[in-house]
């Protein structure tokens, strides 16, 4: 009888052994995917991508083209303009596309990026020259954007702009 119990236990063990191996293989494959994904997120490449997005945003603003912002700003974007007005994505795009003034130039410089896992903070200096009511005006604005890394790329979820007073503005 004891011999029969051992044979039965051995038969059950051999029957189940491949499923344990398959679970181990599955687990190992999962671990390898996670390791590859972690290695794939090169911080320098991510930083460069966000710098490119900041420059692309400046170009879109200069051209009064909201297309970039439809793609990169999240649907629940929340921003604060330099004079304190809070805006959402639709209001921001309307501001960009507004024909009320013509931008002669718009540039993003001094771009700095800090990445924290799937979140990034970008700061930069926006320098602009534009015409309002026939008057040539220039301004510089410090900008802060909060990005999150999504399956569809980096998206801006929040922004804050602050006008620089004339005594600290850099030459355009």
C-alpha cells in the first residue's frame, strides 16, 4: 500500500511539474519585461524629449496654432496665466489662436527639466515680441509645466506663468 501511495504521489508530481515550470517561465518573462521597460526609460532621452516639447510649444504659440496643445496638453489641464487668471485646455488654446495680437517672435530658452519617475517639471523663459493696437511690445515670462508620462507620451497637466519685471528681463 505504501508503494502505491508513493507511485500515485510521483505521478501527480510529474503531472503538475510542467505547470510549475510554465508559471516560473511566465514569471521570469514578466520580470524581464519590467527590467527592459525600466532600462528603456533613459532619463537623458526623457529630458531631451521634454525640452523638444517646450520648444515646439513656443513655435506653436508664435504661429498661433493650437494643434500642438490639442495633442500634448491633457484634457484636464489646469493653468494660471501671468496675471492670475485660471484657464483650462480649451481656454488656453483659444488664447493661443486669438487674432487680437500678432506675435513677431516667440522663443523658449533656459529650459530646465527634472524627472521624478512618471512626472516631470519643466521650467523655462519665454521671450516674446508682438504688436498690440499698433504698438510693438516685448515681454519675458517664467514658465513652469508639470508633465506626466502616459502610454501616449508626455502630457502637460498643469502650467504657471509669471511676468518678469523690466529690471530683471534679459536682452531679447
